[in-house]
C-alpha cells in the first residue's frame, strides 16, 4: 500500500492473521454472544448502528464503520474525543485548540478555521443534530455509543460528510430507575466527576438527567507568570431528556444540552516544549445551548415517520498570544507584543423528516426524507499590538440548506441484496464583512451510493460499495486575496470500497476488513502565507482547487477471546494519499501526500481476567509521520504510546487504576512553519505537543 515498507506492515499481517486461521475452525459455529467487557464487538449481531439511513446491526452493516460502546468510552476517558481518536483506524485530528475540533478521516478534513465560512469534510452528529465545527464541545459521559463512519456519507449527512462522520448517541430515559456516578483524580491536578439518573415519572413518561465536569492544569508551565494552569481545562456538560410514549405506536423525546468549556490555551513556545513564556495566555472558551425534539410515529404496521427538530446557539471565544513571549523575554528587540482574539456566535435551526418502512411483504426496505437548515454565524476578530487594536474584521455568514434524500434495499437473491441511496442538496449563502467583502454563493450538489451485500454464511458478510460525496464551494475573505482567486469551486469524491465482517468460534472472535480507493475532483486545498514577516498574526489563508487527489488504503479491526481469561482487541489502517495538481500556483504540491494523513495507524490491547472481579490490561497505539499543512513540507515524527489499567469490579461499583502515555512520549498534534523570532524572523518549525504522561484512579458506582 504505502510506497515504503514499514515494520508496521508486519503488524498489519499479524492483525489479519485471525482471518487466515478462521476457516480452520469454521465460520459457521453457533454464536454464543460471549459478553465483552469494555469493548464493542466489531461485528456483533446485537449492536444497532444509529448513523445509517436504513436501520442496521453492526454485523450486517455494508460499510467501513466502528462502534465504540459507552462502557469503553467511560473506561478510556469520557472527558473528550481525544483518547478515542488514537484508538480508531484512519481517524486523526489537528491541534490548534484546547480540545479536538478539526477532524480528518482517511486523510481528508479541516485543519483550522481562522476566517471565512465553515465548510467541513467530517460531520459531527449528536442524537441526529449536526454540530459540525464545534466538536470541542463533545464530552462523552453518559452515552450509549460512539460511531465513526469512514468514507463519504452522501445520503445520511450530505455536504458535511465528504470524508465521513462522527455520530454520538447519548443515553435515553428508561422506564426503570437507574444511574451511575463517576469520580476521577490524577496527576496534573486532574479531577473530574459525573452523575446520571433515569427514572419513570409515569407509565408513559420518563426523565434522564446527567452532568459531567472536568478540570486539570493542561501540562504546561508558564515560566514568565510563574503558574502551571494557563493551559487549563475547565469543562461542564449537562443534559436533560424527557421521553413521552403515549402508545406503542408513538414516541417523543425532548432534549436539552448545556456545555460550558472555560479552557485556557497556552500551548506554543519557540522552544517547542512544555514551558511557555506568554505574557497574555490565550483561551479557548465555548458555550453551547441545544434543544431538540425527536418524534417517532408508526403511521402504519410497516411504515414509521421520524422527525428531528433542533435549535442551538454556540459562542466560541478563541484567543492566543501571537508572539508566544513577553517584552523582557524579547529584549533587546522589545517591544514585541501581539495578541489575537476571535469571537464566533452561531445560531442554527434544523428540521429533518424521514419516512421509512417496508414494501411488498417486507421484502423491500425504503427511506425517503427531507432536510432544512438555517445557519447563521457572526465572527469578530481583533488583532492587538502592545494592547492596542491595529486590525479587526467583523463578518456575517448565513446559509440555508435544502435537501431531499432516499434509500432503498432490494433483495436480489436469498443472500444477495442491493442498496441504493441518493441525495440532492441546494445551499444558498450570503457573506459580508467590514472589509467590504460580499459573496452570495449558491451550490446545487448531489451524491449517492450503490452497494451489493452478500452473506456467505450466517457469520460472514461481504460487500462492494461505490459512493459519491460532495461539499460546497466558498470564498476567500482576506482583502489581500488576488481578484482571480476570491472564490473556489465545490469538491466531489468517488469512493470505491470492498469489505467483510465476520464472527467465529461461537462469537469469541469477530472482526472487519475494508479496502478502499478514493478519487477527489476539484480538491480544495488550504494554504497560508505570512504577509508581513514582522507581524506573526499577518496570515493570509487561501483556499484553492487542485485538479485531483487520490488515496487508497486498508482498515481492519479484530477482537478475539481465545480463553475465558484473555481478550485481545486491535485495529489498524494503511493509507496512501496523493495531491495531483495542474495549476502553476500549486505546483509545489504535485505528487505530495495530503496533510494529517499518516500512512499507518494501529492500536492493540490485551486484557487478562485474574478473576471475575480483577483484570489488568496493557496496550499500545501509534501512527506514522504526516505533513502538518499544505503550505510547507514540515512533518511530524512517528510515535508509539503505551497505556495500562488495573480493574476491580464488584456488583455495583468499579475501581480503575490507569495510566496513559506511560513512556512520556513527546509527539506533535499540530505544526506551523513561519518566522516568529526577531530581529531576523527566520522561518522555523513550531509544534503543539500532546499531553504528557498521565495517571490516576477512577471510581464508578451503578444503581
């Protein structure tokens, strides 16, 4: 796959070895449904995948996707997505924020958003509400499952999901009283805790309340200010869900979510380490208020009407010290003091209506639907020099999106099915800013998919999938942008994918394997340029279209429990990407890999059960080097991380001792290349490092 042979290829062969060995013992053994603690079976017949057009179990899903149970999320780290990302194949994120906000799937996705309008490639969906672009608000306490859908999702999520989607299903109220509490303490002054409580209010009404808070210092020491909390995380998530079931044929779910992130952001230093010199440390604050109403009504014995109405408001206040220092530090070149502050206020209303059911005696399944979203985002950016505003930009972006979509599943033979999907989407937008930029783009977009699914046995399924994803065009709002490059075109992606899902040894082994090839047309490339070498904030961000891009790769996941005491779970991916450009302005990118697209990633973990109450696990994860950006050729370094845990489980409580990044590996999650050091301002690589070694204890109580 990738052009050079790595030792990781040996690991990948080891990862696939259960596939080779399985026929020896036979796929057709009866599945026992052996319970798995803390890790979702990658082909379990009992797991329902929520983020699909037609309801499907994971074992019969004809696409590359991972489902992570809420139990595993809680044991890894429910405070954010970051701990899950390093465990999942072909999923990456770019730093530049206090929490992951910019995601890449199969090497495709955004790296930042400093100006212009949002135009994401990876959708972030929570309970059928599109929260793309504000992923830092995704704390994961009290969820049923996290789903990662790789490849374009044209029918389900449209233009937000050119590369794929992250879908989160939070826990619903139940007609039985139950709940949980969680408390974690650890190094870096970590303390977090949560509680969830579900109870029936009547035979028809149930309520669920949950709250989660997280605080820690952020693994940075500010030597100038003499403190260790300028990169701190202070986060809260509260959720209330009210379920009303007036009959067996109708269901109404009202949800309210409140998220407050009051995080510092002091992550960069000219020394590329954990000791900073900022005199005005930044911050990365976010507030989200979300309300939604989900309805499900059986309009006939074979047809169900589903609607989702949602409205949310978010406010993101993002700031950073532009010179990463202070005047005494920069002597004799002081004063040298820059600070950037950006406020984004977003309001989004969305309405989705779907009708799904069966035809011709349940032989054919169908879904038709419509979608409307009204999106408004106001942004104010102020750039300071010596505490005086010397540059500012106020912008207003509005967009209305209309879409119609449908899916159809038709049996062609006893074990062969054809699945078809299509989506038509119209986006009308308006952008205006204080620099007299004015754009009114409108795009008509389309996508679809066709899948052949064949069940070789009851426990071995194969599929062949072709799909077309899309995302809209846009504009470059900087006044320095050349007139002929003010706008850029929509992008499309063709995905050809083949895969299999299997279960064997009475359910003791399960897994999935997918191979894919992607072709991108009019690939959108984002470049940065420092206009004034003396001003570290004078960046021009320019998006343009390359001619084409292509990529291909493999993704695999295997879970295997050879005995009652041992469980092995692993995943891995290979990825080869290439930018193909015919434009002179992008000639330097010809033949280069895409940014934030590591050629290999892996995760492997073994848990040993000493008794019914006590178990221990040890695991490793890693990924290859990748380019930090399309504007330069600086790359990260490959890294490997070690984690471990020790569990004690009683009837209704659990105690966990855990450690992450136990070797204290320093690795970068974002990198830039520019001049920031007076007086000569030589171009230099600057990186944001991930968290250092962390360890602690978590106590959970269930009732």
